[in-house]
């Protein structure tokens, strides 16, 4: 069995730009999270894993006139795009959710990780870091895929990769699977958060065709949806996944995946 770890090195300019143009699925859930957090004018907010900065740009408008937003993102190509959205109260830096040492203790009103925590190897460390930098009464927001509700793209990839020809390959292997609602609640509580509120949010992803749906999965996963597969079979795997995705085609010819359930969690630092 050939296994591989999730790699930040599989991202590319093309994937980053595709994600920037097709990330409404994540922005939608993020905006609901922000409402639950109660983000308000004057707040200092950190967007951890900000991607190309779309949601952070929205938050920068919410916290005006005196608030500010900083986006941290480990993928340089995505930071490069985000920089084009920088403004007087919005900046972006390369950074890691597990190490917020650049931020002083008790200095921030809000921290959020939108579609990020399921990629983080040490989730407890990331949540503890968020707790450390938040002021008393500060809010943490998280949206994430859920282990209790596997999403169609992952199910389809697993189905294809379980076929005889590809059975020797596995991956990419996350250090841990997606969290469940209970696991996320426990992580937040163990890090010291209170008033934990969790809900499930159902949305959909729609692309122009099955090829674009694979492109979306690759862009969202910064190349880890297919990038771990050896090149000599990668195109065949992609063809088989596209065939599976074509079963989700609408009457208008687009590919639409409904029932994309995600966890939204908000908590308060006492």
C-alpha cells in the first residue's frame, strides 16, 4: 500500500486562482459563522487559514471604522492573491494555525478558522493558540467538514480508489480524520472555551461540468485530491471520477452536489 501525507507543496498558481474564482461554498458558511460570532465594528480579528482573502475582505468592512483584520495563510500562492485585497484595515501574512506566537496574549476580539481545522495536524494546539490570543470575552469561530457527514467528492474518490487497479494506493492521509461535532466541542472545552454553540449547515457546490468539479476539489484541497496519485495513473483516476461526477449533472448540464453538510461552531473565552 502506497500512502502519502497531505502536502502544502502540491498547490500551484492555477489552483489558487481557480479557488479564488470558485470559493462561494466556503464564503457562504463563513458569513453564517461571522453572524454567530457577532463580529462588530471596532473588533480586531484574525482569519486563520484565510486562503485568497475573500472572507477576510468582507470582515474588514464589518469592523470599520476602527477595527482591523489580519489574514494568516500557509500557502504562498494564496497569500499572493490575498494581497491584492489588502486595504487600510486589512493585511495578509504567511502563517500557521499552530503557531500564533507573533500575536500577544489577550489582544484579539475574534479568531476564526473557516474550512481549515480539518487540515490542521495538531487541532488542540491551534485551538489553544486561538484561546491564548483572544481577550476575555473574545470569540472563536470554526467551520469544518464533519466525520459524521462524509461529503460526496470524498465518497466518490474513495470508491474509485478502492477499485482493483488502484487498490495499492491510499491517500492523502490526514494526521487525523475530520472531527465530529462531539470531538470539536470537546476540543474547544478542553482549550478553555465556554458558551459553545454548534450547528450543522447544509449547502451545495455547483460547477459548469464534471471536469470543473474535479478542478474545484483539487483547488479546495490545494492539490491533495488527486496530487498524491502517481502520474502514470492519475489521468485514468480523474476520468473515472469525472464519470462518477457526471451522475450529478442537472438538466441544465451543470454538476451540482447537494447535502454538503458542515459544522459551524462558535465559543467564548471566559
